[in-house]
């Protein structure tokens, strides 16, 4: 979420700081479950067709323009099946590729390469697709407004998908329901109003920043009077957002949400808001096109 403490972004763009690699504990259990799902009691085709002694070299090839994310996870797929698998690559997550470029080469027992291929590609294509789309949004923003993700992630894959957003140059919103307050319209109605909702949040967890959704300039004024840290202006016009920013200066930071598309980023950046949250980064990013071509390793 934007406020990790009084309005400090939780995360960072690639240009600001190196991306922290994911710890293995964040993805190895997911990799194991994915392999169990795909292989079950055994890869009948590969076991029947490919002799056990054959060794292979597989090339990961970019088939579309992409920003790479998830290479360590793809490698973990193969090494979970055989820890002697070798990776040859001068590239890493965050690097950009054009169609035809070799991302990496992976060498080892051909049976392992074939059996792990689809799971490895599923992770790599999904995460690279998110990083690629995020890089496009970050490029359109040109540093004038920070690009945030949302909780609209694939169940159980949030940690990986939010990592891919960071790789692409975006920032992470809150990790879940536990690490920051985000008071939305339903909360406000059930609490009995903006002031009451904010007061209850402050009383319950004074250590956490409070963000509240405002769907009108009247609600902006209510939220500022209640002393929120971040205003989430939802589906307001650019003119209304500019007015919200003007009223919020020195009092709260402003996040834009609702109907955000790539072609609107330039206009939204001109409003002076601090953040724009984009659910499409994770719920609608097209998978990157990557192939895995295996040949016999003499």
C-alpha cells in the first residue's frame, strides 16, 4: 500500500533501487504443488519415448517483446526434478528482450527438461507478462506518478505477481488485508460515516497508516478533516482529481483508481496525484510469448 508508515511507498521501481530477489521459501512450495498437479504419478509420454541416458539443451526464446520476470522460479522447476540441471544465461529478471533473443539455456537430462517444460513456462510467461505490462505503464508515467498494483491477483500467487510488478518498475500496494487500512465505501456505510470509520481505525491500530476511498469532493473534505494519510479518489474526473490534490497538499497523499488504462496515464500524471493503482497489471496482463526448444546435448 502507498503508506508504509506516514505515506512512504512500500516498494520501489527498478530505477530507484535494485529489485530484491524472492527468497526460495516464497516460491518452492508453489513450484512443488504445480509439478505435482502436472506430473501426477508420472510423465507417461516422456518416460515411454525418451531414453533415460539422453541429455539435452533447452533454449528459452523470446517470441514477443518482453521484460523478463521469474527466471529463478523457472530454474527451480527443473532443479526440483533434478538438482544437477545447469543454467547458462547472462540475463536476469528486469532485462528486456526482443523477439528471437535467447533468454537462457538450460542443460541436463532430456527427460527432466521435457517434464518440467510446461510448468516452467507457465510461471515465466505469466510473470514476464505482468512485468512487461507494468514497464509500459511506468514508461507512460515517466516518473510523474507512481504505478501501484492491487489485490486483484491470482489466488495463492500474489507474492509472485507482486514481485513481477516490482520487476517491471511498479510499486506494491498493501500485501493483504493485514498490513494497512483501506477504508472503502462499504466500510464507510457500515461504520456510519467517514469520521467514525477513521476514528475506529486509528483507535484499533494507531501504528498503521489510514487510506480512505473518496468518491466525491465532499468526501475528500470529510476524509481530510478526519486526518487520513492517503486519499483514494475513485472514478473522479481529472479536474476533480486536481482539486482533490489542491485541497490535500501538506495533509494527505492522493491515489487515483477506477477505469485506469494505459492511454489515460499521461493525463492522470498531470493531475499532481502521487499514485495511480492499476488492477489490470495482475488481472489482465497477457502472458509473454516464450518458447523452450530442446536439442540433444552431444
